[in-house]
C-alpha cells in the first residue's frame, strides 16, 4: 500500500480497500448526515458487511480499470475520500468526485488530493478529460471545482432526483492541455 503526503498537516491520500471496512464504516457513521446531504455516497453502507461490499465493489472496479477509491486521512484518521466514479481509459474520460465528514472540511484536503489524482490521470494514464459533477446546491463541491481550475461547462437542470427533490447537476471539466498549462503557470509563479 502507498500513502501520498498532502502537506505538513499529517494529511495523506491512500487507497481505500475492503480491509478498511471497519474504519470506513466508523467514518461514515460519524459524518453520515453531512456526507449524504447532497450525494448518496455510502448511504447503503450501514453495517460492516455492507461497508465491506461497497469497498469491494470499488476494488473490483479498480481491477477492471473502471473506477478507483482513495481515502483522505488526517493524523491517521479517515475523514473523507476521492474517487474516480467513472474511469474510461478507452475514451480518455473520467469523472472524479469527493466526500468528507465535518472533521475534514476547511483544510483543503479535497483540493490537494484531487490535484494528485488529476495529475496521475493525465500524466500516468494518458486521460484527456477529467469531469467533476456536483449538485448546484452543493456549494463546497462547486467551490472545489473552481479552486481546481475546472471550467463549468453547463447545468443539467433537474436531472438528478435526490431526497424527493430534483437537483440541478453542474458539469465541470478540465482537459489535459489546460491542466498542464495551468500547472506550468503555477510553477513559474512559485519561482
């Protein structure tokens, strides 16, 4: 297993695997209402077996190169994660997403971790397009897409029914040449 440091605050990005089921369930239980406010991620993981099944489904997707799941740890405590919900190497398009419990918010964990995964998707896997989908009501997710420098391409009006309300879904994206140019510009600015 690997762990990628996300800075001096003891934050790490690590694969989230079936053997993490107990820790994953405890994390979901701590933040369930907050996490599921805008997205259904983890809502069905209510006991150890269902948590393990969710993690196993992503392990299977990882094995078939169609999705990936990473946890965000802060001082050795799982506080959220990032995932490639869709990963289509044949077309060069993937969709990244995130979730956090309250203890992980306001620290830039999603932005820092997403940068690592987007770099990997473009540089290592040769992807051409990374998408980010967020309910318009999910302001933290929309702000994260902005911080990452993604372009808002449009709104799918009332396209996603959730908790009895049809949600507007924003589609944000970045293309490999745009990402590389922004990264090069940031490196120049750091000098």
